[in-house]
C-alpha cells in the first residue's frame, strides 16, 4: 500500500462518518417529521454539505501526485476532513430537546457552522496549493474571487440571523458548488 492510499483510508473514514451524520439526521426527520419543525434552509445546508463531502473525496484524489508526504502534510489533510465532519455533525444534532425546531437550532449554531466553513476556506487554499502550482494556477482568478467572497459571506452568515439573507445564501452556495464541481472537476486526471 502506498502512502497516499494509507492516508486516503483515514480521510475516507472521516468523510464517511460525516456523510453518516447527515444521513442519520435526514432519517430522523423522515421518521419523526412532526417532532421538530423541519426548516428548509437547514435542509439546504444538509444537501450542500452532503455534496461537499462527496465532492471532497473526489477532488482529494489529486493528492496522489504528491511524492513526499510529511507528518505535517498528513495532519493538514486529516484536519481538512475533520473540519467538514464537524460541520456535518453540527447540522445533525443527536439531541434536539433544548430547541423548538430545526430553525431554532440552526440559528443558534450558525456561528459555529459558518465559522467552520470559513476556516475550511483557508485549508482549501493550502490544499489547492499542495496539489502543485500548475493546479493552483489552473483554478484561475475565479477561485480567488469566489473564495474571498465566500469568506466574507460565511463570516456574515455567522453573525447575521436574517432569514432572507440565509435563504439566498444557501441557494446560491449550493448552485455555485454544483456548477463549479461539474465544470472544473469532471475528471480526476
């Protein structure tokens, strides 16, 4: 087994646990739809994170091009997966007894959730750079602008409770992530 395969096993487990968290949360909503008020913006972020987790596993395959792995690099990649897992865990609470609805829960945890997503952008820039300067430059100006804009919007979302803002932001984020993924990363090679 090569070092990349060894590292991919651990990160795949972490990503799999994140996906499991999301799916368990959705299953609880289906099993008990009336127990806590379902909130469509929360569900949109669940879909977005599911897509991001699946996509993360796809785009991280480019790490197989790294020839010399260090412990720091290994920790960096594992930390990236861990941040996504924590964001998924925040979207799928085990216990809702302190909250009236998923809307109430979502807004009470928005600072943590969007803070993690903002932090993930810094990791993403490092991750993109690790894949080589050619890969990084191929992402182009759009990547820099989109990443900067997302950082501002994640910080804003962490601070603001405005439902209209969160609705537009959730829809736009999912639409852009899907668009970006299929346009930029249709193939791994």
